């Protein structure tokens, strides 16, 4: 591209960059995404290569039964069984092909050996995987924010995306990293126990420092919605609120889940004025008042999973049926197995696109988790009165 010329294929947000150390030009950022539903143009999809069973740290195992936590501790640092990887690989490859057939540009992170040990002055760990870019990076407009995640095994996860991030930055995107957390013992409550149904909500995280996963947030233009969880504390929410400034509003969604982690199986905006909610975790009568004018769509009961291996190895709950990827205001990619969700989407006026990704659950999620939408065609605006 000649100096001063703008590539018409890129998004609308602009940034100033330096060329040859002296001359400045206006670059049109390839990153531009304000909602969960604007027409999708470019996306990052995670990788399975090098995936390693995560560490037995209490922040990893706090959401699983004690027997599962002990088993995970024994297996931590080992490769996932080949049988799990091969089935998930077939499905993610087909999903990538589906996205490309829909005209979406797909980017992939670098393959990484997550068994390699790393550390800080305070602790050491092995890695996990880079299957879920939704967790470690948050796209707000033309800015990508690397998040301060609470799992030590995910501390350097965004390094596998650095070649993509540097490319986006050189082409005009804003690239920010939240404060790198220490993840010392002070961040974790040593006496934490999962609260019972009638007990007050509590979390394993203290307010020692800001931590959050991007997957605890969803976007609706100038409004974001968040659930506090066992990977996102109040300091993390406050950090993002101050970072974004008065141009954005962040609303907290009360969550009845006793082991909360990530909003995209709880509260999922599908289109302007339409939000999908989990009836087990959400009390519709206590949603933020800003949603009073929206249609609240109650997710159907998920179809049961009969595969016994998936039942034992899945990192996710049954409501993964809600973990859909919106292509535009009409088309939604959803899990083929969950026929109840497919029928409900049709009833609500959407065009569901069935796809298989059931075997991705042992690696952290489904369609929304496995992706990071980098560019959607649409302006920044408010969708609320």
C-alpha cells in the first residue's frame, strides 16, 4: 500500500502510526467489534495442538467435585488423551471450514508446547492450551485488551497470539495489556468452600489485585454486561470500568450459579433487543433495569449428553448449549446435538446453523469460547434508552 493510502477492506476505526521513524499516516484498524451480533467479518479460532491438562491449583479445581479435583491434580501437566484430541480436532477443523464458507476471515494462534514449565519469582506452573481466545483477550471497538487471568497455568497464554496481535497493531489496532497479576496466595481464599443453595454467595478470589477473564463480559455497543465469578473479582471489573471511561457502562448480572465462571452460558445477547438467559442461573425479575425494553429469551433445557467419556472429562456444565456464535442478526451457529436450542432459535426468528463441537468441551467450551470476533461490521452506538 502506498504511503497515505487507506485499505478499503479494513474496518472503520483509525489510529495513527509511524512509518520509517518519521512520517506519520492514518491507518485503518483491522480490529473493530462493538457487539456480539453485528455482521462477522474476521475471527480468531483457538488451537488444540499442545493442549495439556491444567494444574491442580485451587482456583482451577474449585468448580469441580473433590474427586475430580484430586484426579486432575494427578494428571496435571500431561497431554490430553489422543481419543479426546482427535475427535475435537475433527470438529474444530469443520467449524473453521464453515466460517470460511460464510465469508469470515479466520486467524489461528501459533502452536505451543504447553507442557513446558514457566514461573515468576513466586511460583511455577505448566501451561494449559490456547483453545479459547475468548478468555484471554477482550475486543472493545478497535482495541484488544489482554486480560489478567487468575489461573497460573494461563499466565503466558496470549504469547501464542502475539504474531496476530503485532500484525493488528502494525495495521492500526490499539493493543493494551491489563496489569500483570502476581497470583500469590493473597489472591485466593484459603478457606473457600462452594456455597450451598441457601448460603450467601462467595468466591475463591479476594480483592488483592485486579483479575478477570474476558469471557465474563459480553458487549452491546456502549453497554457491557459482566458476571462476577471465580476468575473475575470486583477489582477486575473496576479496572475495566475505569480503563474504558464514561463512554461505556458496565452492568453486573446477578448469577445464582454456585460455581460461576464465564457469562456465555448464562447471559447471551443475540441481537438488538434480544438476550438469551439461563433460567437456572438468572432471576429474570432481577436483571438490570436497562434491559426492561428487551425481549428476554429463556433457554430451553439442554439435551442430555450420553457420551460417558464426555461426562467425565468436560470442563463445562450442561448449559454449554447456550454457547453459540452469532454471525449476524439472523444467523447463529449452534451445537447440532442440542436440538432443543436449534428449535428455540427458529421460534425466536433466527436462522440456526447446526455444527458439531461437542468434543471441544474437555478443552474449555464451545463456539463462543473457541473464538474471538475481531471485526464485525457496525458502528459504536447505544441500544438502550
